[in-house]
């Protein structure tokens, strides 16, 4: 029995599927390759994988529905594959339970980095009391933040935003998910307020000139806390 993480891959394009097999195997993973939504769900149920990579457009359904179905019984990391320009569809997939997305055509190094980050997030206790990242210390229980040992003063809204990002570190959080979590469902479309608070939060917790910082932007989609 191999101790390598096993990834469920679902894509109906043979060339993409072959490429994913090669990249992931070279990256140290075992692969369960499928070509349809139903086949992916059947494989996942019979032999639950450590993570899944699901194309958004499948011959017998939508990758969004696959994400939603998997989320009814599993917390495995799910990455969706998306064609360039399908921003709205990617947001829907993330809101259906996907952890991240990879845009086609994808670079092998980026794909492996995103898979590794998703697996790291799944392996850690996201409710741990203290999180450290690049000189930043976030004590979730005490609501205390320090940068290089120095206390950082955050407003309640700024801390709540940071808390949600930290507890989901490595995962791409959509604008709507953050707005709903921090402000409530009545504010789920107020992206301008979100951008303003994120900008203030970055000025306080990130090192000036540091690129990339601990809070990463996926333009038009959302934010993630680096792991």
C-alpha cells in the first residue's frame, strides 16, 4: 500500500488528463483518473481520495455540482479547473465548496504548489489558537496580533477579516464568503467596503514593500491567507 497522497482527477479532455497524470505523478502523488461527473463521484465514494481536481465543464454535468455533492460528506481539498475568462463560474464553484481553482492552461509548478497548499491546510488544525506566518503572529483566542514581536492594533472588523482568512489559510475565500462571514448576508455584495478594509489590514500586518504579502489577491474573485 503506497503512502503517497492520492488525487482524484476528473477531466473529459484526454490531453489534459494525460498532462495531469504526468505532472501529479512526478510530484509524488497517486492518481485516480476519471472523465465524467458520475465517474468521479463513484470513485470518490468507493475509494475516498486525499484531494480532488475537477474540471468545471463535464460531459454529463457540471463540476460545480460535483463540488457540491462531495461537500455533503467530505472535507477533502477540492481544486477546480477553469478556462480563462469564466470568473463568475469560478466564484460559483468556490461557493459550492471548492477550495481553489487552477486556470487552463496551467503551469505544472503552480498546480503542484496549489495542491500542496490545499493538502497542508487539510492537515493542520485550522482552529489552533496561535498562527505564525512570515513574522506575523495571530492569537485567535486572545484576539491579539503581533508583527515581529510588536503588537498591531486592529479594529474589530479588521480582526474579524483576518480571523476568517487565517482559519481558512491557504484557501481562496470569495468576496461574498468574506462579506457574509464578517458583516452578515445583508452585506454580501458590498465589495467596495471589503476592498477598503483589506487595504487597511494589509498596511498594518504586512511588511512595507513585501511582495507577495501574507494576504494574496485573486483579482475579481477573493483573497487568501498565505501558508
